[in-house]
């Protein structure tokens, strides 16, 4: 019975398989079954391919590093340098006037525009014959007054003796001033004093026919010449001293705290370096002159909110030098020269000086981090000059600031530092003070930008 059951199961299974296969063939041969079988087969093959695929091999992409030069940040104690412009002017100017009338008899060779003269030197002479005659008349009047006074002395003595003779009987009586000729004596003394005063005036007028230089200086303007008649008060010319000159410099109100102003004795004043383009020099370049701050005008300009400080330049024409400034190595700082002033201010700690062209909009710099990637950094700029900037905060000791211009970089851009230079190269120096190789390589962009 067990055998019959097994035979029945096999026959039933086979019959069931035959019927299923028959239905599958009919389905496969039908118009709907073929596409479905193709889709099902594709799915099975795809699943087999996914199951049998090999895992992908990971490869690191190669990144080209950008070569740059960097400045190594070094904090320094630096004197802040303030910039200003001004015009050289004399500290005094004298209008030469005629004190007496007369015809110009002679002039000194130095009495020309631009002529130099020493203190006490004769610049001009007027015809003094009238004044010599007046002096002789005054001297004669003095002699006559002396004679009249001596005569009155004698007459007063005689009057006193006469009075004594009239009162010899012993009766006391007081002699009157008129009897002793005292009024006449007073009049004679007054006439002598008047004559002496007139002589002094005549002597003074004679001396005033000679125009002498009040100081060592230069003639700015000449208004008269030989043969010209001048009246008292006529303008003969103008001159100015050359012992020192002054330059008026205007500084903004917010920069005055960085400036060392002189005390009431003129001490502790800031030093100033004046420069100007002097085309007359052999090299055709600029020259510099030392100066110092001596005073301020003490009042802020209401419109510009600036304070005028005055710098003093000693011996601007070099006349006090050996040889009188004729040495070719000295370039005079002429009155009227437009100069650029660099004023040495107070010493400040923690400053970093960098080229100005590195500064981006919003006071930002590109720095290189420890992973050799560019990062943007905002800094606090204390002062900006034509070449350099003074940075007071935002950078730390040893930071690397990118010097090479990189076109449109993004934060995180990898770089390779090819050269490192200390930031002290720009400490109070322009690009011209750097070595020639530095100017030609590192700072070529800065020089072309100027």
C-alpha cells in the first residue's frame, strides 16, 4: 500500500509538471507572455550581475598645487610714520622801505632778486649830500648853544656878585631867580638840548641814507634802481632770512594722537623727513632734507578738521655750510618748493607692515594655514600709505601671508610655498629700499601697479 501511494505521487507530480509546462509554453507563445518573459529574464540577469560584480577600486585624485611666495609675520615695535604735504616758506619776510627821501646813488651787487647777503651788508645808498649839510648845520647849532650857555653862566655869576655887593651892609635878603638870571640859564640849557637832539636826528637821517641788511638772507624782490628818486615809505624791495625755513603741514584730527608734539620749550619734537622731486640734480631724482616739528598753530580748521603743524628746516640754502653751499653734493631747499613730509610718530607695539597691494576689499588678506591651504583673514588696518599698510590686529606671530596674486582663489585652495620672506622687510621702508632681486621677483606686481 505504501508502494501504491509513492507511484500515485510520482504520477501526480509528473502530470502536474506536464500541465504547468504546457501552460508555460502556451503563455510564452502568446503575444503578452513573450515581453514579460524577456523583462523577467533581464531582471534575473541584472540581479546576477549585481551580485557577482567586483567592488570598485578607490583612487585619490591628483591636485596641482599653486606655487606662491609668502611673508612670515613678525610683530614689531615701530614708529608710526605720518604723511603730509606742504610748501616751504620763510619764517619771516621783510619789506625794505626808504626811511628818508633821496635819489638812489648806488646798489650792491647782491641787491638783485635771488641775491644773497650777510647781516649788516650795505644793499643800497641814497644821495646823502643834503643830509651831510643838515648834520653840519645841526653841529653848528650845538656849538652856538654851548657858547650861549657859557655866556649865560658868566652873566649869572656876575649877577650874583652884583647882588652880593648891593647887600654888603649885612641886611639879609633873598635874591630872586630873575636877579640871578636863572630863567636865562634854563633857556640856554634847553636850547643846547634842542640843538643836540637836532644833531642826533641829522646824524640818524644821514645813516638812513644807507640801507643795511638786517640779517643773512636772500633778496626776493627789487623795486628800485640807481638814479630813481624815492620818498619816505617807498618800497625798495623784499627779503627773507635763510637761517631756517618752515613748512606748514596739515594733519587730520584722528592722527594727532600718534604724533610727538613739542613741549613749551620746543623739546621732544618729532623728526621729519622732507622729500621733493629735484630735476636739476645730476641723477634727476628726488632729494631729502631733515626737519623737526617746532610748533602747532593750535586751532583746528573748521572745514577739513585738520591741525596745521610747522616743521623747521635749518639752513635750507646751505649758506652756513663750509664753502657757502657751493658744494655739488648739497641741493638747496628753495622757498616755494612743494615737499612731501614723512613724520616719525610714536612707537607702537604689535604692528605688522605689509605691501598695500595685498589688502583686499573689506581689509582682508589671503593667509596660508597649517594645511597649506589659502584662507581669507580680516585684519585691522591702523594706517595706509601709498606703498605699505600698518596692521594692528588680525595676524599672529608666524602667520604666512600670501604674496603672489592668485586669480579668483577659493578658501581651501591648496598651495605650495616656494619662498618665504620676513614681514620686517617692509618696516618703514618702501619698495625701493629692498634688494634688487626682491624688487624684481616678489614685488613685481606692486611695482607695475604703481
